C-alpha cells in the first residue's frame, strides 16, 4: 500500500464528516444525484438533515453501521448507510428501517413521499449477484409495472468493485466507488486526475486530508481504527478456530472408519502428532 495522507471514508467519523454535515451538503447532494442517476427533471437541489435518533430500537444492533438521513425540497427521504460488516438479517433490517422512515412522515397517506435507501457495504451482501451495484424496487410479477413507488433500495458492494486504477474509471459512479474503496491508497497524481473529471469528489478527499484534522479528532479516529482492527482480529481468530474444530471432527470420523493417520493428515492438513493424540481420546 502506498503512503497516503487520506483517511478511510468508511469509518463513522469520516463518513459523517463528509456526508452528514450542513457544511458539506453539496457533496451529499452530488452523491445522491450521481448514484440515483437523477436527471434535470428529478435532480435533487436541496436537502435537509433529519436526526437518525428517531430509530433507537435499531441502535443496539448497528455497531458496524453509520447512516445519514435527509429529505429533499419536495419531501422525498434518503437513507445513506455505510456498513463495515454484514449483519444477520441485513435485508430485513434495511426494509424495516426504510419502512420506519416512510411511516414516520406526517400528513395524509396520499402525501407520503418516496424513501430511497442507499447502502455502501464493505462486505458481500448478495453472493449470487455479480454486479457491484444493484437497484431494487417493488414490481408487478407479471407485467413488471412499477405501481408501488414508495421505496427504492440501492446496494453498493465494494468487494465486487474490481477497478483499482484511476485510469480504468469511466463514469461518476465508478469514481465514487473508487473513493470509498481506495481513498487511503490514493496518490496526489491520482487525485489530480480524479479532480479533473469529478471536482466534487476532490472536495470529499479534502475532508479526508489528515493534515487538516485537529489533533484531538485524529486521535479519536486512530482509536476507532484500533478498535475495528481488534474486532476484525477476534473475528478472524474465531473463524480459524472453527475451521480447526471442523478438521478435528473430520479426523475423528476418519479414524473411526480405519483410515490411516498419514492419509488423514494429507486430507485435513492437521499435523500427524495431533491426529495421533486423537486416537487416544
């Protein structure tokens, strides 16, 4: 990894700094228009931030998630969410959260405005899908007509985004994905090319410039990074322990079936002396 002065935009502190403040509302507006493909007819021009604390029932289950909630000048609501790790029941939670935002609107049913749920994920959400971005709406199964227009979900799965060179980027959505996935590795030369094609993303990078951060804020960011790395290490260790336990169980069954120790070692990767110990247990 090349040295970079830029911080990771996926963390709660940086994500909120870029997309969750009045100061940078223009960045969020551009991001929404770019990801949703808004045209001159439906382009978002203004937004108003809404306090996400209106959903306290989700708080205890969302440690790895940070979100921004806002509405445009006509009342459409937008949930922009950064997810670092896949949580169990993610798809249902996303729908429940969007439904809560939809139902909390005031006024008559006829006045309810559309809710857009946009998730940028640092993990795989839909293993069977090959594209890094997917859009989901409610459609008629037979005619594919879009009669129920209250919700739209957009999921960006960063692990599936494979372009790691600025020269490979061909559109604004790809440049945003590159920003989220490779900001820490971006060089000044890369940034010059990005700024030429997408000045608004250059503004997002400026917010990540650690030399412009106060020392106390940078210390909080570094502490947060340490916590996440420790959590990741614990998860990986548990995963490795689970794999070893599985191999041990396989070895026990093979021993019971009379398979030789050498063959068991070759098939499971366990040391011969460990397999010998299993024979006496």
